[in-house]
C-alpha cells in the first residue's frame, strides 16, 4: 500500500462505489457510515499531539479499510485464494494462512445498522452482537460480503444463538469452544481444530501440509511477536505512545495483510524504542496510568479510551481480545508432524482466558500481573452492556485487585455516544481518587 491517501478520509480519494455495488452493499447507508467514521477518526485520532510518525501507516490503513483493503481481498480471491471472516480470537488463523487464505475480523464495533439488528435480536443483546448482525442485514460490511466463509464459535450464549440467524444470510461454520479447561475439554477442542482443518481443506481444495502449516504458524506468531514488542515498550515511564494509537494497531491486526502489518508494527517499534531511549513520552511524568480490562473493542469502538485519555490519564495496556489476550501466547514452532502442530495450536488457544470459561482464575491472575508490569495506577473494567460473562466476572476481578490495593472502576456501556458526559464525570472522579 502506498502511503499517499488523505489521512482519515474514509475513501482515500478513489471511487470504490462500483466495487461496493458488486459486493451488494447498501451504497447510501454505506456512504453515511464512511462519513461518520471519517469525522470520528479526525476528531479522536488526528487531534492527538506528538504521535509517532510510524502511525501514518495505520492512519492510511484505516482510511482504506473499506477501499484498497477490500480491493486486495477481491484480487486474492480472483487468484483462487479464499477469505475467511471471523468474530473471535479462538478461530485458528494458522490453518487459514497455511493454504494461502486470508483471515479477516468482521465489522462489529459500531452502532449503525442497529435498527435492522433489533428486528431479529432482542434489544437487550450486547452491542457487539447487534453490531455484526446490523452490519450484515443493513448491507454495510464489505468484509462479510467478500468472505467465502464466516466462522463463528460457541463462546457466549448471545453469539452462538445469533450465528444461527446469521447463517440464514451467510454460511456460518461454528466451532465448539469448551466451557472449562480440563483434559476432557482439551480433547474436545483438539477435535474441533482437526475438523476445522478439514473444513478449510474442503473450502480451498488445498491440503494442509507440514510445510505450509509451519509457515502459517510462523506468520501468525510473527504478528503476535511484533504486537508483544509494542506492548512491552508501553511499560516505559513516560509512556511513548497513546493508548488510542496502540489500540488502533491491535484493531488493524485483525484485517490487514499479516506480513505487511508485522513489518509496519516493527518499524513503529523502532521509532518508539528511540523515544523510550531518549525519555520522550506522549504525556508528562506523573500522568495516571490505566489498565483497561474486559470486553474487546472492535473498530471503531474508541469511546472509553478516548474519554480516559482526554480526562488526564493514559491507557498503558488492554487486557482484552483486542490486546494482550490475543497476543500473549505463541504457538510452539518445533512441531515436526501435522499431529504435533495441531497439538501446539490446541495448547496455545486453550490458554485464552475469555470470561466464557469457568472457572477463569487465569484471567484474574493475568490482570494482576499486567497491573504490576505496566505500573498501572488503576484498572478500568470495561464490559459491553448486556455482556453477561465480563459483567459478572468483574466482581471477582475487583475483589482480587482490592486485595492488592489497586483501585478499579467498573464501566458498562454500549456503542452509543449518549453517555459520554456521564462516563467522563465517572472517570474524572476515579482519577481524583487515584491522585489522593
Ligand atoms: S475470546 S471475549 S473475542 S468471545 S462482548 S459477544 S462475550 S456478550 S466478544 Fe469475545 Fe472470543 Fe471471548 Fe474474545 Fe458475548 Fe460479551 Fe458480547 Fe463478547
């Protein structure tokens, strides 16, 4: 991708309407979405000061998220490769990459399309689920339109029941995720991965071999390594990059070309590393450092970090699937047979500590570790409204943090902007408590 487009414009100058029409998007509503997104991006991202220059690449990717990136996906499809759309970090990307496929995270972070979603889903469904359903039903997500297959998972009840409805509009293959982490659950999950491998082979007409799977594992691991490197640099005092920018990089990881993305993150890290060496920060020393923990924040869900960072604090880490939870663990790369590689993939994914699991003590332990490593002054626990797993688990998290003397603020919100003022008041009051 050339870095020449107008930053923050959601179309980059070229007219993609013919492509969007071919994909079956609702052109009028989609134009409105891009206008809203372009404006929000300018207000939230381009207003930040002192950003690393390396963020220009990610600004550009965002500006072309529905344009050039979709063109690239259509091009790879013309060459006979497949595009697989997903909603969860449990879907093993390695198997898709092995056969030259592309794995993309589907649109699920905006309120638009909600009226359509509420025609088929109860109103009190979490915003992420309503969002993906709304994007599909309102004809707004070019990624789902470009996907040859959508892969869902039996994580929370809302998602697994919504996939039954989504399947009426787009073929949705569902992976069964266990609810516990005993040996029996591992056996179930390994079986699911083997079955998914067969599904991908059938979809692409290509065999997964030791060589191509090794390559798939390496590509996915390299991406995670680059994101781990960026995360590690945020431990510095003062923090060298804003939480908003780091979140953006993690969000883009779900749909950019993985090789180009990894290189761009490493380039950004080189620059950020220099900042750390020279003591250059994005904020002054003494700015309260926040760990945000909980439900994932899909593009363009920037509300909570935006409010935190415009209220005098900085986000230093995200304990979330768009953050540490999806980048922390690597797949072992020393497997010599397909069976060993499948074992390594099984083990890596079994470590994901989604609140859909019970018990889920690993997550609480990780939050405590992160709070310590990143020298967090407080934790903002974020649950998407009506997300039972994270909202209920917040109680255990708060108790564990209290025992360590770390303050936590519980936030439950949707994708709407109506509660921005109220959130700001609560976050400012929380920061006041921390400063005392
Ligand atoms: S591994 S966090 S990406 S399921 S917010 S839809 S849990 S009601 S998104 Fe998730 Fe996979 Fe878990 Fe991660 Fe349900 Fe909660 Fe909505 Fe959620």
